[in-house]
C-alpha cells in the first residue's frame, strides 16, 4: 500500500536523523558499527533508548507521541525504585524497526535540590520545541553549569546526564540475532574488547540469561568535552549496547526488557575513575 510505504520511509528518515545525532556525540559507537560492518555484518537495531524527566510537559508521552504518530505502541513498563526511574518500551508492527525505550526520572521522589534545578531548566524550554519531533534529538534547551552538574551527579547520575546533554538518544543497540558471525554475546564481547573498548561490568559483563530470554552488554560511555557556563569539562557521553533475544514458548522472540538488567545498563554513563 502506497500510504504504508510513505509512512515507513518517513520513520526511517526520522530514525536516521537520530542515528546521525548519536554518532556525532559518540564516535566510539560509530567506530564499532563500522568495524562490524567491515567484517561483513548488516546491523539492525534492537532498540533506541531515550531519557527524560517526569513532568507534565516533558514526561514519557512528550517523546513517545512522536513515535506513536508513526505507528508505535506502548508494549511494556518497568520500575527502577532505587534510581527513581519509570520506563516504557514501544514497538512497531514492522518488527525490523527498533523498539523505543523511554525512561523518566520521577522528580517528585528526588531531593528538593534536584526538583529546584530541574524545574529551573524546564522553565527555559520553549513549549513549541517539545511539539516538534526534532525535540527527541534537540539536545539541551537550557543553560548549564558544571558545579550544578556535579551536585546533581552526587545524587542522581541520570539527572546529571540529562541536565548536561538534554534530549538525544542515550544509546542504540545492536541486535545480535541479526548478526551472522556473532550468535554468541560472549564472542561479540571479546571482539569488542580486543579492539580496545571497555565494557560495563556492573552486575557482570553479560546482563540477563537465556532463561530470562534476553542477554545484554554495553560499552562504558566515553567522555566528551562539554561547554558549561563555568568552563569546559570532560564528562561521560553515550554508549553502545548489544542485545540477544531468545524465543518464548510460542516460538516468537521475547521483545520485552528485564528491569534488573536495565538497572545495571543505566550505569554505563557513570564516570569511570
Ligand atoms: Ni538499552
């Protein structure tokens, strides 16, 4: 059908713009992508992750609506009590399209300091901007200060990352199921590490098990230099993730997420000592 074709072309362009923004921010992920491509792989994304604040103007729905427009629907929800996060994942009927994983920081559970700082930056956002689908990779729509960043990081690494980088893909995820030569996640991890990249070892290098129907690993975010109001500082940026899914009893691949594994994956943007 002609309409479907147009819709699918547009969503591909939209995701392509997100990928472009992500690669600019995260040259290390692009190098890994190129390395895998050059070894003969065609890379399909399992999911793309986005972060936001829980707020009437900025919650999950403010980002999700841009995907729902293209036919995505909510297909699961997750709770991260300790990190004060709530997340949903969105799927598309076209299973070759990546899932979209959107998390939000539950501001009402954070300290008065975080609430005050975040409400200050939210007030700087032009409401028109969030209406545009470009807001998903619009970056930070506010001014930032390094001292504030550090204070936020002491309480919530997630809050500090979002404060410093704003709206942009936090990570893309290679679908291991669609690779030819790396059916095994441990084998892929070795390939990545042998080329000098560091993997997140929080909770073990491989999060999840075949029994849980999902195995994941990720690089540790490399640092980029960010211009703050009070100087230039090097801080962790984005990371690249790898996911292998297993079939459910009905033979179809499990499409959800494991909260316990995702909880550890979030730590891929922690500062490395
Ligand atoms: Ni992920």
